[in-house]
């Protein structure tokens, strides 16, 4: 049986031992820095000191009230209380009776509580008492002891030399699990008790010594073969790490094939293989979960209500109802190359949006669960993976909109996530320094390599099957790689031969022939040995290759597109608009340009000869509904993405859908023909935009009170007269307002 959350063995520490990590990759020989630990969730408090279940009756010990309350699970009704002495500390129940530890003795009551018998030789005052087939197990501040049920004769004992807490017992296996503190690193240990004879073995620690989060309470079940602590870390009965539940928990209850945990205001159902099966909003005031007759029960505060849980009502979490890209701020937290298209990831929207350069359109939102932290895309699986606080990772197949499949969890919140073909690499703070994991498409963990590093970027090379990354948490930083074989195993690693000469600034880009790596520092390295082969002499936001030449978006101001030959000599250069994000080769030989302009993420096209101007109209974010009769103000940006001068760009807009219209053209960068004066007539003027030139139109007007449905403002900028425009589909937009007619006639 399992002890409740509130039970604890307060075993004071008499000795302190310096423990060293024993599980590490053979090639990690450095001395680790001070490790970080994930804080455990504060444990809930129950009004009872302990809860025990026997048959169809749940028993609750209330020492301050000198009583044991009883609840009939079958009848779903409270039975009469059993009166006990006021100095009770803990108890347990089996077919032989109710065994209660008082401050000075242990007594046995019959199941009705009418008779009381002192068990000799057993001192009282323990915080832990559990019953075996023929013995009683008790624990005081240092010792675990067993005594014969029949006559109290001592059977066995052991001393634990640490301050321990959070015990949980697997009677079927004869094991008691505790976490210890007061010694760094904290760990979990097990004391084995022969389930037949009651003989006690010495305590044994896990083989990890601080590799995983340190819990303060452990949970097991009668039929379980594993133990879970309140950080969500799961060990086998032999204390071998099995995985994580993706975050802290407050309590747990175990059936034969699955178990339920309480996390915040949710109940989460897991299989014994640690796969999340579903969730349910927790009834208000839950402080405990327990099992009786293969049913999970929830107990609310003060034990006022015992609720059986219908596990069939647990459902998979549903992604958020994300807004379309046009209704958002259009600001991407990450821009991901996605197999010929681009994914815009928005944390605030909990969604990703697929931009297709072939149709020049943005897809409906790829809705994620609320609060995604990191995402990565697998072209092999056409799946977006998202990680969340606590370590949970979900798969979002792009051909199944609205689906979130639980994949796996890391022990800590991942600080790195990257696809490696059909496999997934995740990095977190477990183990020494940091750890890298690999997972199969079904979520099975394949590799775990500690003594690793944090990196601000990861790049996969499918030809060499190497993942390139930095060691951004160690000085001097460096470029590293790990080989992930066809089975998904991390089988080898390496780093550059330098010691501080490499500036580890992202991104990491690999040339099409897989011979060269370009870094955000502008440095070029050979993939054979990671030796320096060149330098672009400036920091870059992105790098791409075309027909043997190197193209770089500089990250210094003013931002430029620069073309280099194979010897890194500059062939041509031109300014580009906004803050560059990505430069991606397109099928027609041009480059897709992604940048941030005025707080939004925009797209354009740049030609490889740097000879064309890409005039673009940036559609504004439209936000929420607009009521008829309201005054609106819309800002529209017109700019030149291209690296050459754009002459004679005619800008026009049909403003007839608005009343009382005024507009103003505000020059923002390298533009002429924009007078920054208010106008009331038609919007129709000619501009000249230098490379990276940009203007902003501010249009103000009143929505007619009679308007219904939508209001549209067509806005267009022509191609320049002096040069070709490589992409005409971004030369115009239709600004669409949705109109709210709910109150237009004064009635609801």
C-alpha cells in the first residue's frame, strides 16, 4: 500500500557523505559547474494525518480530533467514527485490524474499533507504520524496523544516515522509497523488506546522484512496479530512471495499468508506459487521490466529499482556438524552414502559420496547446514538435489540424529542441552540466548523454547524420557535433580544434554540398574537422548559397544583402529593409527574404544578381471586430525589400468604403514623394524608394453606420519603372475589417 503525501519519515542526518556522479558518457571528462535543480511543487496539506484503504472502506486519521473517520466506497457514505487516544501519530489497516501508533505504544483495534490490544516491544511515536503479511514496519527519526504482528518480536532493522522524507511503500515487492536531503546532491533511496519474513536490508541509493530533479514525496501503488516523486520523475522499482511526467505533481493514485496525478487544477491520466492518456479539470478543493476496488477517488478539503473518478471522461488536451495570421500582430518568435515553405511560430498565439511562397499565402493557424516554449519541424514526418514548461513534448502533425499527440517528457523544461530526420533531439539541465536526449517517433527514449552543453541553436545535417551546436554555457565556447545513427542513437561526438577562436553566434548554416558551415559570426568552417576556412568579416543574420556564391544577410546596421564568391570576396551588395531573419533559396533561383518591419514579420523576394527591387505592401494586423459608425485608423507600410533603387512606384488605395477620410504619407527611410501632410482626397501618388526605403500611410475614417459584414480597402503599389520586380503578389493587399452588427439598431 502507498503512504499519503503528508506522511514523512523525519530521519535526522548523522553523517554526511560526498557523493560523485557515477553515470556519464565516457568522453565527458570535464569538471561540471554547479548544477541547477527544478523546484518541487509545494505539497498539498490534508486535514488528516494519514489515509488507508482496506476492502471497500477508506480510513482517515484525525489525531487532533481523536478519531478515525471511515468512508464506505461502495455505498458512498460515511460510517461512524472510531474513537482513539489523542496522541496518535500514524496507523494502517488490514484484515487483522487497525494498527495505531500512539506516542508511547502501538495498539491493535478490531475493524469495528471496539477492542484494543497493545503490541509489546514496539515503541510508539513513529511517523510511519505499514503492515506486511506477518509483520509491522515502523520508522522513527533514523531507523526502519520490523516486528512480528503476533507478539511484537523484533525481526530486522536498518539505519539511514540522512534526513529523509516522503516515504512510499510497495508491499508486494517489499520496498520503501524515500528521498533524502541535507546532502548534495539530493537523491532517492530504497530499503528492501522481505514481504514474507519482514527481514530488512540496508538502504540503496539510485545510481544517478543528482542527475534528475530532487523530489520531496514519493508515490507508488499496490500493483505498481515503479515510483513517482512530486517533481514528476519516474524510477523503476530498482531506482532506474524511466522518464518524466512533464512537470511537478501534487499527488498520485495507481491502478493496475494506469495512474492519475493531480497537477494544478487538472487531473492527468497516464499509462504505465508513461504516455499521457487524457486530462480532466480537477473538482474544486481536491487534496488527495487514492484507489479502492480499482476505482480512483478524489478527496476534497477537510474530507467533506469523496468523489469517484470516471476515467472515460478524461480527454486529450485540445489545442487553442488560434486566430488567423491576419488578425494577429504578425510577429514570429521563430522562422522555421519547412520543406519548401516557412513556418512562423508565435508564442503569444500558441500557434504556427505556414507561409507558402508558391501561392504567396499563409495557412490557417496550426494550433498548439497553450503556452508552447520551443518548436521544431521534422520534414521527414511533416510534424511540428512543441515543448512546454515542465518538460512535456507534443507532436502536431501538419496533415491533422487541431491534433496534439503527447510524445514524451524531459526531466526539466527543454532549453534545446531540434529534429534529426525522423528522430527528435531535446536538451535539458538533467545530469551533469546538461543532457541531450534522442526520441523515436513513438516517443520512446533512445539516448541520454549527460556532461553535455547548452546551445542557442542546433542544425541537422542529414548527409553526415550530425547535429551541430554550440557550447554556450562554457567558456571558451566552441562548435560541437553529435552523430545520431540510423537507429536514433547518439554514437559519437566532436568539436573544433580551437580554444576560443570561434565566435559561437547563431545561426549555423550548412552549404548545399555539405562541405562548409557558416556561423552567425561570419566565420566559415570545414565540416571535415571543423577547421576555419574563411571569414565574411561581419556578423550575419542568415547565410545561403547559390551557384557557388555565398549570400549573407548582415545583422549590422544598415542591414544588407551581400554576395561573395568562393574566396569570400564581395561581388555586390545592397541594403535590405527591416531586421533580417531568414534568406531561403526558392525553386526559381531567387531568395525568399523574411524580415521584421515595424514590429511585424514580412516576406519578400531578393534576386541572386542583386539587380531588382522588390516593392512590397505590408498588410496590417486587423485585430478584432469593428462596429458600424466607429472611427478607424489603419497603418500600411510600403517598402523596397530589394537591393537596388525603385523609381516611379505608384501607390493607390480605394477609400470609398469609409466616410470623412484623411490620409498621410510618412517617410520612414530613404524615400521621396512622401510629404507627411494630411490629405482628404483620393490616395494616389508616385514614390521613389531607395534600397531599403520605406514609407507608412496612416488612413483615418468612419465606418458607415449602415455597413454590414465586412469593409474592404484595396491597397496597391505598382512595380518600379526602372527595374524588374521579382515578386508582384506582395505589391498589394486588401485590408478587411469584420463588422459587428450586434448593437447597430440599439437592441441586443
